[in-house]
C-alpha cells in the first residue's frame, strides 16, 4: 500500500505557474476543504493559523512558500535579495518546529548553488526542490513507521498526543506511522487520542484520520490520561516532536511533558517519533528551544464560545520540553535511538547536514 489515506495533506499542483493545495485543518472534522494557495502571504497565514500544521508539513509548506514568494521576481539583480526577504518572512510564521528553518535553509542553499545560472532555471530548480522535500518526507515517515513497528503488538492500547499523523506530514506522519504500518500488517490494537487543548488537534485531527483508516480510536480529555495509566489501560505512548536538541530533550505540543512524567510514574514506555529534520544539533539541550506563545483567545473563546471571563488572564504556550531522561527511545527513519543521549543520537544521525 503506497499510503494510508487517499487525501493529500499538502501538494504542489502544476508547474511554476501552479499552486499549493492543502487541506484546511482548521475546518476538520466538520468540513474537508482543500485550500488553493497562490501567494506567499496566504501561505504564511495558513502556517500561522494552523491551516497546515505539524512539524514536517510546516517544513513542506515553507519550501513551497519560497517558490510562491520568488516565482514572479522579474529583475535578476533583485532575485537573491527577494529570496532573503521571503526567507525571513516565512521564518517569522512559527518559531518552534525546526523543520520550518531546515526547509528554508535547504531552499536557500539550492538557489545559492545555482547562483551563476539564469534566473528562470533557478526558479525551476527551487520548485523541483520543494517537491523533492515533500516526497522525501513521505518516504522518511514510512521508514519511521517501519522502525517503530516492533513496538506495536496485538491487543495493545497506545496513547498519543496532539496530531503527528498523515495530516502533520506528507504521508503516514511520525508518531502514527508505526500504527499505520502495524495496521497494514494486520495487527489489532486500539488508540487513545488525547483531545489536546486548546486547539483539539487530537480530537479533531488524530481521531479523524485514524477512524478514516479503520483504526479503533477513542478520544479522552487531556486530564484523563493519568487515570487510564493508573488503571493499567495504556501499554505504550508515542508522540511526535517539533524540535529535538542534541541531547534528546524534545519540544512537542503542550501537555507532552505531563504525559512523560505520568508515564514514568506508572511504568508506561514513552517514545518520540521524528525525522532527522526535526533534530537541532546547534542546541546542546532543550533549554534554548524557542516556545511559541499563542493568542489568549484560543483559550478564552476557543471555537467561538466565551469560556474564560475577560477579567482573568490566560497563559497559552503552544509547546513544552520533555527531558531526554523521560524518553525511552527516539524512533527515526534510521532506526531506534535507545537510550536517548547525545552519543547515541550522534552515532545514528551524525552525517545530517545540520549536525555540524
Ligand atoms: O501546533 P501544532 O499542531 O503544529 O503542533 C503539532 C505537534 O506538536 C506535533 O506533535 C509535532 O509537530 C509533530 S508532527 C509529525
């Protein structure tokens, strides 16, 4: 089977005059609407407001955004200055998922390598590069699925947080990839999906895509996970990641850290699945990972209904950092990193361009 689901989270349609098409994830599960994006401003807004979200998908979107941003530049003298402007503009959309910066760097390196070529050729090469980034992500996610497959056994209950599935990547996703591969192998298991306050990526997106794939899924409020673990009803936890420091400290959706602490207290194995493009080797540990602060209105009047009085403050960090020592293993396209520490990470991923 080439892919677990029939929809495309994000893709480029046509040639250089074409467009980006993405599922508008803010509308799920009520509406399945494909958004056509033809300019970099609309693409920026789509990343900022989570129409496209999840670290690998944000990287793919940013790469395609570079093409949208430079394809109509007509003055060859201005091309590289415009490329830098588009880079900075897209880099300002969301700060935590390092895949965004990884993809932007890769696009800029590609253009710079062709500096002496005619501008039309550079534009075509950038489009090709963006499509390659998208296709490579699909291959990488499938490999993550194979690396995590041995963890999934018949009869298990697996808990996940936020959405690190096909909607968060090109195909398969990261945390959900082992589940899709296990499902393809005929293994039977069930999934607990944390609803994931405040934007409900678990309830709206993970539940939607797992159910569409025919995998049994049950949504719980975030504050129910501890009780389930205490009752022995969670065998395994797998989450995705937005940025992993050189020592394995992992930034992921807010609430991941609490889950990892609960998992430790109850002896539940806690794993993180991520591609190499999510590792930030410039940071020795997680203390300097930038954490996105989002609008208080996502909590105060989430989905249109006032739930916090205007007189009260609201604190809304989108991510937290789970220390490496709480993580049993990192599931990557190169295989499992276990135990999680600087040496084991470097041993498996050291030829990654950003690993220095
Ligand atoms: O704010 P979001 O929805 O972009 O957050 C997404 C997550 O935290 C995911 O777990 C992470 O990006 C990994 S996606 C494969």
